[in-house]
């Protein structure tokens, strides 16, 4: 609670927290967009979302360790994850698209455990980060530091989100995805290959997460067990923002990022994760109370 | 009444093996004790996941709560808890005699169960107004949050954990904990068999099969879900209490709120067959034996295998072993007939309903 | 038209809907709908497909929030209560798409439908008393499903499932039942038997009925008063002979409006 006083006495710290929250929040929003896409189109809550982010991070890390700029890792991570997403769909996910939601919840949970442990075996459990090679800006007489890679992560998240939106709106495949989301059976009757649409949707989601992960490893850090919090953040953002609203997803992502920064600063970093999870419960309970007034349930 | 006899026989055989276990395989006594506890965990998970249709990723919370509450009670009966945990249990001055151990267990195990049950009621009041997958994910978040909170609480040893009371040299710990585990398993199986013979099973199955219809019938669905979860937590908490003593050391992440055990609970129930009395029991036995056999050979990759196992079971065998048995021998699962006495109450003219047969 | 009585507690109708409006986005499913049902009567609700009958039922029993208006049942305003609460007050409905528990036997379906009104949690932890079981069997007998009592409900034909759902509703001892197209999908030769059972439920068990029905012959025969909805609005109401000859009703059904 001492830190709370610090915030009141030195308002410039608030700016630091707000900025950091915004930057990381944009990355949360990116992963959440992917989750909303898969949830809306395939009716699957993808629990391995956070592991896709983690994998993206490790790919960018490998790129950096091979001597290239880790910035190159962003498209590469997206590409590799796209392929992995496609493969996972063809191997497992297609069998559970029509199953009840808990089946897909558990199956993707199984995938997430597998990926966690695999990365743990390959890279070890240490916290890792990749040097982007970009510089730092100092604001307010050096009281506020802004690393340029965070700003880049922020901007790129927006650009990717926008590109996704344009793709869904204009591209043929994008339109097919939207049609399938609205009514898969009708889409099939109209001659849309929904199996391919599902595969593409799942792969695009993985690619979004991969790009997000590459940004995370440069601007922040990664480790094999970072996934679950990312999954739950995406989930939380999607329930707050709804499935079909890009602007809402982004604002919810930014809001969560900032709330988390403040909570971590005030309560102590060791309670930041607990805060995220308890916030999720609070959000769910809040939604539930609001719906009860409308004679509805959270379902 | 064939079926009832078969069930009784199977139960008797299970308990017989249980009682003789320590003589049959004395060197595996701790593993067998774990197996009994795993049966309790699987059965307890299934009353929510299988019978009520609310899949909880958070039952590990009750396991951990039961474990910590029991340990704190056991220690607290004799020594100041804060000093005990501050000494990391290593301090030689904290000794317990046999009477203190017995009293501690007699208090700690039921208390662990009761506090876990209380936690289920509080969490249930918050979460059980929502439907299926929202509940599942909320419990997933809560499980991790609880582990983080426990790891930050100094009174119970924070991140470095807590040692359960060390038994005096003349006590046979493994045998004591084995029979406690066996006893808990027997009580759990009997209690669940009884619960499933009442209308409560119908009420929670109704929630699983069609919750809107259950509401339309005026059921107190949230209350019934909370009750099911509370029963689940009671036994999970007691299992946790014994498990903590069995392992001798409680670590917030690796033992008490071990996410892996949280997953095993689900896996055992699904493997054996959700929504049946015998499914989770069989699932626990099969899972435990294969785990013990194969884990040793997989060296570090066992968790990867666990993930793979989940995917395979969920995708390819969602009905579990009992589902497979049901397919092969459907007559074993013919709808249960009511007591014979019922036929005395046959309403007059029972044959007049032929017309409906054509409806 | 039936004159509405003075606003006296004893004389209040059992169910009264006042100026109810329900929208789905832009679609106005019910607009300014009012109706009332006296205790002990059988009242019909008719109207072409899509005229908002099922929506009205859903609003009454607490499935949907309403946008405007009031719903009174037994002297209480219930438009903010949820389904289970309203059901425990004694106002129940059956579904147009029949809903029974397919994995349970008929008897189990009956036992799970016992009224929760005056019962406590501990009452659930019994197998059901002899009297309850006897009543379950009596009611199965009443709807003609006694011989199927140990069959899984999911294995019954659609018509039988409708009968089972009706028996389940009776098992829960309602004051009033809202029935959504009880004869739809039932073998025409059995409809008379069903109508007879509805009447007996009303006369012998004292259950007030509000029935949505498409079969004109049935509803004219059964109901003592009929409301007709069209395009979400109350088009006409009156005793059967009046409705039968009402030109607006005839037009609505012929699609002339
Ligand atoms: N859940 C809903 N969401 C949107 N529109 C609905 C919903 N339920 C009903 N409607 C619309 O309300 C109107 C009335 O439907 P309904 O009450 O089912 O008619 P009826 O039972 O008289 O055939 C229809 O136009 C229908 O499309
Ligand atoms: Mg209708």
C-alpha cells in the first residue's frame, strides 16, 4: 500500500503505468481477437491460446539466437504458427468442432499441457527475452521510460487487428468465414467448404497468437508456463467485449493491461497474476448479475 | 435384482483386496494408499462433472484447502503454527507423541473436509448461477489464483511450504495412512451409492440433461448444484488432508494445488465413464496402475504424455470404459426397475393405455 | 366481451397480462397485449404462425424480459421473476418442442417433476415416498403411458413424449398450466382422448388452463373463452361461437390482412 501513496505523490508514475498497460494491453487484445474468431466461428474456446503465444515467442527467440534480427521473427512466428494451427486442426480439432463445448475445452487444454511441457523439455523453464536492438525514449526528465519495441508492439498489434478486420470484411475467405459463423449449415448448402473455413480460422488464430508472442519476447519476456494467464486474459476480454466487436475487444484489452499494471504496482508483482484471475471471476459474477435482471443466464 | 448383487459383490471384492493390501504387497503400501485417495477424488469430481454436467477445473482447490487446514489443525493442537512454519518444520523442538498425532488426525481430516465444503458453498454461490463452460473457465482461473495466494501467505509457510507433523519413531505411518485412505474410500463409495439412489441424482441429472427444463419445473437449480459441489468438496478436502500427511510435506504448487492432480481427477472420471458410480472407480484404478507402470519409463516426458492422453481420451473415448461396456453388454444397463411391491399398486385397468402406445 | 370485474383481491383473475410489449431488436413480437384468465377456467389462445403466441408464453413464465407492461399471477406482479420462481408459484408451461429427460425412464421423469414448492433440500435425499410413486404411476396411467413406465423417455414416440410432458406438468401440482400446442404431432385418432384429459385435469384437479392451439375444432370445443393474436397484437377475444364468426379472425387465418 506504500506504493499507492507513491502514486498519489508522484503522478508521473501513473503515466508510466498507463503507458506500460496500454502497450501490453494491445498484445492481449491481439490474442483475444483470435480467441473471439475461433469461438464465434467454430464454437470452441481454445485453451491453448496462451501456448500459441508462447510458441511464437520461442520462435522469435530462435531467430534472434541464430543471429538475425528478432523483428524477422514476427512474420516467421505467424507463418509457423499458421502451419501448426492448420496441422492441429487436421489432426485433432476437426473431430471436436461439432462436439459439446466441454470436449473442446478439455481437448485444447490437453494440447496446451503438451506444448508447455514440450517447450519446457526443449528450452528449459527459464524466463527468456530477445533483444530487439531498438532504443529507449526518456520522457518527463527521465522519470518515464518508453522502450521503442513496446511502442512498435502497440502499433503492430493495431495494424494486425485492422488487417484482420479488412480481411474478414473484403476477402473471399473472410466472407466465407463470416457466413460460416452466422450459420454453418446454410453456408454448406451455399457450397462453402466449411471444413476448410474452420481450418483457416484456427490457423489464422494461431498466427495472430504467434505474432503476439514474437512481440512479447522482445518487449517483455516469455517462459514455458506463461500460457494459461494469456488464455484467461483473452477469455476475459472476449466476455467483456463480445464476439463481434473489434473496437470493444481493443478497448477491453487496453483496459485490462492498465488495470493489471496498477494492481501489480500497488499489490506487489507476486499478486499480479492472482489479481488477473480474481478479476476474471469478478467479471463473470458481474455479467451474471446484469443478466439476471434481464431474466437471462450467462451461457 | 441381479444387478444389485453384482454391485455388492464387486464392492465386497474391492474392500477385501483393500483390507488385505498391506499383506499382499507391503512395499507398495503408499502407492495403494494413493490409489484409494484417487478413487475418492475421481468420484467426487464426477458428481459435478458427470452427474450434474458442470465440469470443474477447480476441485484441486478443495484438495489443497483440506490439506492445509488439516495440517494447520494438527500442528495447532500442539504448537504455535506461525513459529512452526517459520522454522520450516526443520526445527527439532517440534515433536509430536502418538496421542497428539491421533488427536490431530481425528480433528484435522474432518475439519479439512468441512472447510473445503464451506469454500465450495461460497464459490458456488458466486459461480453456479452461470452455465457450463463459463463455470469451467472460472474454476480454472480460481485454481491458479488460490495456488498463488497460498504461495504468498507466510502463516502456512508461503512458497516454501509446510511439513506435516512428524510421527514418533514407534508409529507405523504408512500403515496408519493406508487404512485412513481405505476407510475414506469405503465411506465415499457408500455415501455416493446412497446419494445416487435418491431423487437428488434425478435432480442433478435433470440439470445436466436440460437445465432450462429443470428450471421450468421449478427446481432450485443453483441450490442443487451448490449441494452437489459441496458434497464433492467435502470428500475431496478429506482426501487432501490424508494426502498431505501421506506425502509428509505440503508445497503450494507441487502438492496442495498441483494443477496436474487437478487434471487427473477429470481424466480418471472420463476414462472410466462419466456419470456412473463405477466409472470413476474403474477409471481411477486403470489410470493409477498405468501411471505407475509407465511414468517411470517416460522420464521427464510424462507430462507431454499426460497432455496427449487427455486429447486421445477426450476425442476418441469420451464415453470411457463404462461406455464401452454398455455398448458390448447393454442388458447390464437396462433401465432399473422399481421395487417389486410397486406392482401391488398397479392402478386398476392398467391395460387401457394401449391407445397411447400408438401415439 | 367479458366485463372485467372490480379491482378486488378476491375477484382478481388468476392470471392477468396488462399492455405487454415484447421486442426482439426491431421485431415487435407482442404489442400492447392484454388478457386475463379466471381461476378454474380453460382459455384458448389462437393466432396464425408467427403471431407471437409462444413469445407471450415465454414472457409470462419468465423466459424473456418484457419491454413494457405488467403480468399479475395470484395477486403478485411477476414480470421480473425468473422461470423457476414462477414455476414454484404454481404457474407452469409445456414446450411446443416437447422437452422431457430422454435418458431417464418415464417414472424417473415423473419423480423429478414433483413439486418443489413446499419441499426442502433434504426431501431430495429420499428415493421418493410410496405415495409419490403411486401418484406418478396414477398419472402415467391417466395419460395412458403406464405400460411404458420403465422405458427410457427418449425411446417414446413424439406423441407419447407430449403426453409424458403433460403428465410431468400435472405431477408438479400447478395452479395453472400454459400448454403450447398440446395436440400438434399427435395421432388425430387420439386427439379426442387428449382433449378429454385436459378437461378432466381442469375439472378434477382444478388446474386452470391457457392453451395455444391450432386445431380450431379442438379449441372451440375445449375453451370457454378465446383470445386471438395476429402480428403480435390482440385481434379479438370472446366466447368460441363469437370468435368462430369474427370476420377479422377468419381473415387473419386466411392471410387476407
Ligand atoms: N428468440 C427470438 N429472437 C428473435 N425473434 C424471435 C424470437 N422468438 C420469436 N421471435 C419472433 O417473434 C415472432 C413471434 O414468434 P412466435 O412467438 O414463435 O409465434 P407463434 O408461436 O405465434 O407461432 C416471430 O416473428 C419470430 O420470428
Ligand atoms: Mg409457437
